[in-house]
C-alpha cells in the first residue's frame, strides 16, 4: 500500500497509475473513478489502456446548487463515444439521510457507515460509495473485482480493490485491498 503525505488533488496522477496497474491485472479490467468536474476523468481517459473500461461517477445534479450539473458535458460525450460509462446518480451513502439530518438534526445509519469509512480516508469512503452506485446502475457485476478511486475534496488520493454489491446488500461489498491512501485526510 502506498501512503501519501498529504491528501487531495496532488496525488491524482500517482493514484491513477497505481489503480490502472492493478485494474489491468483483474479479469474485469474495470476502473471506477469519482469525478465531480471532469478533472480526474480527463486524466484517466488519457492514461488508461484501450482494453480497460472506465466508469466515471459524478456528483448528482444539484449537489452544489439546485438544478446544476458540475461535470463537463463535452467530456461526458467524449467518454461515451469512446465506450466508457458516466453515471450521475444519488449518492449511495447519504441520499435522503442528509436531508433528514439537515431538517431534523441527528445522525442516521448510512452517515454512520460513511463516517466509519472516512476513518480510513475520504477517498476510501468515496470508492465504496461509487462502487455501490455503479452496481445499482448495472455498470459492474457483483461477482467481479474492480478498482475504485476517490479523493479528498478534489482529485484522487485513494484506490481500493472491491468486490461490488448492490446497495440493499451493502454489507456484501468487500474491500479486498487498499492500494493507496493519504496518511491523514
């Protein structure tokens, strides 16, 4: 496992190098990445080999402000033209519970799970979340291993090998390996 001194965008290229190497060894040859604006997706697209499938998971519409989508639409088109998937969906580990917390206070089970995963790193939490989202969308199979990358605030700084699960079976998801993460996030 590679440990980065600092979290965040500065680790994006190295995280992708590590993740691509591992994904190329897996039979699925699938790389999942979180990308809010397209920065990480564009870099991944430039780096992946032709036989690798890229699944880019974006923020849902309205994440920053109502009715807006942060992800670069031209990049979305390019990724799809090249045969990759771009998934924009509700976050699997917050969704409606965030709304309940904001309205009524307290903390709810999915947020407890998310915060527990953040004990490893924000990017590990994101990797789990985007894997659940991709499985729910049918973009990865629950019987295959995939590599998932997430980050802290911007860019990528964590990569994990995951056996996916659909969100109703959250606890069937297995992290089989942490490839890289920041020391502290």
